[in-house]
């Protein structure tokens, strides 16, 4: 038996193949501190954009593991951001 009708290289494309891919995500301070930003993106920022780590500190979605990583990795403004966060918790 051959392929089903509509299968194969001559079949018309489905809706998914007609859509362009999403644009790349720009790593910005707004993205780093946005509570809607997913944890995978926050971890990516923490690992690859040290200049944005301080902005993750103010993100309410950032969990203890991510904040610990940022504290250990450091970066511009990280110590100050962590100090402000911890002072606010007292």
C-alpha cells in the first residue's frame, strides 16, 4: 500500500509550515525583570548575559536556586541588587 492521499513531497503544506518562525528573543532588562518571563529564559540570561543578572534579582519569579547562582556568578550591579533585596526582606 502506498502513502495516504495528501502525504509526500507533492502534498500541500499544512498551516504550520506556512507560518514564519518566531523572532529571536532580545535579552533586555525589561525581559529579565518581567514576571511573565519563563524560568528557562531567566536561566539563559543568568548564564549568558552577566550585565542583566542584576535585573533578574528584582524578578519575583526568580527562585532561590537562580538567585544563588547569580550571587555566586556575580556581575555588574549584582551585589547592590542583592543587598537591596535582602534589606527589603528584613
